[in-house]
């Protein structure tokens, strides 16, 4: 492998270079990432609140429809111990779960992003490069409730009940404002939940596989055959990794950093029992990436998923 490389457009992806970071995975592989801007995060939050409001409206319409049928069936509108009371309880529980579970559910998914984050192209990631854990996602979103939802709910309830006073209003306003502006006063744009959970929000730049692997996949060896075609992997050699490792390998190929390519190639060779070579690390990784992705996609068609190397073998 040549030690000199052309400038890679994926090394610097941010219009603001102060948001570019190098994240080192537990395997010691450096990956280039770009911190999501405060504007992107605010936009994603607003979109998510709109989606939450839409879902809440659907729940309310469903409850009103149920209430109408119960009243039409002879239920007493004022009897809260009857079916109408059940409808009211269902409405409050559903909205509580929606407000607290929306962010947790989507960020625990394989995209690590809510609908709002997906639309603006950002996602949650662990700052140490490891896989996101349920504990981290739950922690960062519980803190969001303390930062934003509880104060707003308290102020709304106080205002509706006519008990709000100027001091309470200003205290609640300053509380929310302090946490909303917190990401602007640290270089990694972290909010309180990110600090506690060890997470950050990064840009989620996507590119087609063909654009990633095309440059070296087309290289021809001395015998006239494609370089990548020399590598063939058994099912057992591909079964040691899952979706998380596939995503990490994709990021390594995108970054196109020679040191990272060499480290990952050596790590994979040791894992699958191969003797690490030298000079064709990228071709080897492209071939392994293509084969691993094909295997995982075949498994998913049969309802089988392996999220990472720690999951049970299929």
C-alpha cells in the first residue's frame, strides 16, 4: 500500500472545522466525525415535538371516538368509575408513555435517531466510540425531562390554575433557558443529558457503497485479476461480526486513513484466524465489508439479526 494518499473529502465534512473530531473506538481505531451544530439539534427537537403533538392528537381523537360510542351506548358522562373513566386513564397513560418513550424508543434503534434527527441528518453516538447502551439512552432522556418537559409542564399547570406568580414564572423560564443554551457553551455541543450519559450527537453522512469501494475494487493485480477478488471468506469467518462492526468498518473505509485501515485489517485477520498481510489492507477490508454486509442482509430476510459481535451466533 502506498504511504501517500490523495486528499479524502470525507476527512473534513463540516462547514465549521471547529466541529470536526476524531473518535477513537475501543479497538484503537481513529474515526473522523463531525459534531452536530446547535441549530441542527434545535431543529431536530422542534420536529420531534411536532411529531409528538401529532401522535398525541391522534390519541385524543381515538379517545373521543371511544367516549362517543360509550355515551351513545348509555354510559353516564359524569361517571368516572365507568368506561369513560377508563378512557380518561388511557389518554393520560398513553401521553405519558409518548412523551417519555418517544426519544428512548427511536434512539435505541439501529439508527440511533428519532424522526426529527433523521430528517436533519444527525444521530446519537457514544463519545468513547463503543456501542450505545440502553442505560446511556435512558439516562440522557430522563435528564431531558428534568431540563425541559417538567418545568414547562409545571409552568403550564400553574398558569392554567391561576397560581402562577412572577417569581415562579421567571424561575421556570431561566431554568429552561439555562439548559437550552448549555450546548452553546461547550465545544462538543453537549447538553446535560449527554454529559451524564457519555454521548454526543454527530452528523450522519451517508454515501452509497459503490462510491466507497469503487477506487480500489477496480485495481488489477499482476495476473490481470481484480485485487479484491483474491479474498474469499467462509460463513464461519463472517459470523464473528454483526451490524455494529459493519457500520464501524464502513466508517473506516470512508475515512480512508492508512493507520486505521491497517489496524482494522490486522484486528479482523486475528479474529478470523488469517495471517495479516501488508499492502492491500483496503482491498481486503472492502472485500470483507461486501461479504459481511451480504451475509447480514441475507439473514435479515429470514428474520435473523445480529447487532454486534457479542450477540449469540445464528
